[in-house]
C-alpha cells in the first residue's frame, strides 16, 4: 500500500510543479538589453501577476544575440530542468538581422514547438519583423514564417511583438531595442497570447498591465 500512495503523491507533486512554470525563451528583447532587468517586460509580467498566483514561477531563459538555432539547442535542457507549463518562444529577430534562411528559422521554431509539446508544455510564439532595408522579398518571406508555423501547428501567435513601439518612439539609440518606457506595451502584446493560458485567478495580470501603461 505504501508504494501506490507514494506514487500518487509524486504524481501530484509533479503536476503542481508543472503548473508553476512559464519559460521565456527569447533574445535581447526579452533579456532587457540596454535597460535595467527590473524594467524589462518579463520582470513586469512577473510583478503584475495577481497575489494569488505568486507561486507561478516565471523563468527568463532569454539570451542576447540568441538565434532560433541556439534556442532549439538549449530548449531540451531547459524543459528538463524547469518542467514549465507554458513556453514563450520569442526568437527569430537575430536570424533576420544576420540574413539567415527564413525557412530554416521556421523549421527551428517548429521543432521548438514540438519539443515543448512533447514535454507537456503549451507553446506560444511572439513573432518579429525586420527593417525594410533587408529587401521586400526577404522581409516578406521572413514575416510569413511565423504565420505559417502558427497555422500549421495551431500555436497561439502575436505576429509582431514590437507592435506599437515605433509609434511611441520607443526604440533605443541603437535603432533596434525597445526602451524602458514601452516595456508595459510589450507586456500587453505578450498577454494577448499568454492571458488565455493562465490559471483563472491570474487573469487580472492583463488589467494590471493596462494600469501600468
């Protein structure tokens, strides 16, 4: 009798552990490049969660300069270590800036989606666009890959994570990274796909982010 009871307890513990993790797999945008970490949208997300969801761990595994190939390589280990319930894939921008193949980028994102699901996590994608100076054909092909993955694999997608940032003059002097002032906007963009996946008592995070903005 002891072993079955112990097994049930372990299963219950694993379920609770899985319910307590949101893994952010991103690049410099989610790593708060050029600003204080406490000003970044990931930290704001963690802070905005309702008090009743304080045990919902937000794991920021974002690395400046990360490509989809790098994220694909790191993801299995992160899934094993943290066992998250949700995986936010915010990658692809560096692939575009380096002129890498959009097709390979899509394949990498698709594999990250599949690996996340195989681990029991729900993936979401925060898409990206690149500056027009890369050429209309490349820019269009690049942007289409996010939509194609989302449609083919039925993944929640926010098409352009920096939506509204330029309109608010929210780009740092490097011409690429968002300023601290628009981080609440990034949070609101992310919550468009994240909020429906959060436990019911955490949904006030969307309203809190509105107030912060």
